[in-house]
């Protein structure tokens, strides 16, 4: 699914941030990505969906070398990856339901209203379908963002500190939704600094813990 062989990356003028990363993210896997603030967790995720391209090494996504992909190839790759950011952005002039359906609109695909309703129900947002984004809470925004991330039925879900701004109860609700996606066959990678979140996953899912330290990627733990 995602294969890195000796991948490195550095922002222009800032030197190398990530170095010699080798990892294979397999279909149906569940990973946590940890590391200190500024270690490159978000950068790693951005490499996984080709928002950034490696400066060295080889990066394959869905059996394709991302450095050889044109605009259409990159767009097709990103339709197979759902991304949830710590601070998800919405179009404030559109209601929640239309924000969730936006990836379909951008991809030129029809909106199946029954499927949209089912997805909103899954994230417990049915009652907020017509609310405007500024009217909903942080936890509600994250659940809407998760629904938006999976509406194209991607193979891989990337979540960047999805519980960073939430209380524990809401964090557990988000984690449970991500675990449900994994049980349905999706691969999940969660970047987090919250070790309690990782420990809480122990009873729910078999996961691997990766850690970025000293610019490199390490296996920080076996099955939880």
C-alpha cells in the first residue's frame, strides 16, 4: 500500500527533517505514529498522500512510484487516501452535510443522499446535517471531518492528532470510529503524542507503534 525505501525529506533551506525511512504499511493494518513536536509526523503523513515528494529514496503508493505520477495520477492516489487534520477546515457558508459531501463534488461523482445520511448517522452527526460549521463544537467538527475523509471509500485513513483538542470522552469516540474503519478493512495511521490514546486502543485493535526520533523512523512497539 505505502512502501518507503530509504526515504528522506527536507524543507528548502531548512536541512533534512526526515532521513533514511523504510516502512511498509500493509492493507488492513493499524499504526500509530509518535514522536516529539516538530519531529516530522505531519510531514510523514503528507509524504504518504503525495502532498510532499521525497528528496531521496523511493516512495511507492498503491504500487506506483509517486515521483513518476502526473497531476491525474496524484489526484487518483489522493482519492484512495482519507485525511483527518487536527484542526479540520470547512467552507463556513455550506452546511455540514454539504461539507462532508464536498469530495464527491470535487471528484465529479453523484451524491447518494441515502449513503450520505448513513455516513452522518455513523458519526452521530445527523442532527447537525444542516448546521453551519461555526455552529458546531470541536468534537463535532472532528466527526464531520472523519465522515468527509471516508466518503470516497478510501483504502487508507491518515489522522493527524485527531484528538489533540478534544476531551477524553470525545477522544474515545473518535478512536472507536477509526477502529471500526480498520475492522471494515481500511488501513489506519494515527499520528499522536497521546500515549494514553495508544494504551486505550489495546483492548480494541492490534496495532503497531512507529516513532520518529533523530530524523529516522523506528518501530517503537510490537502488537498492542
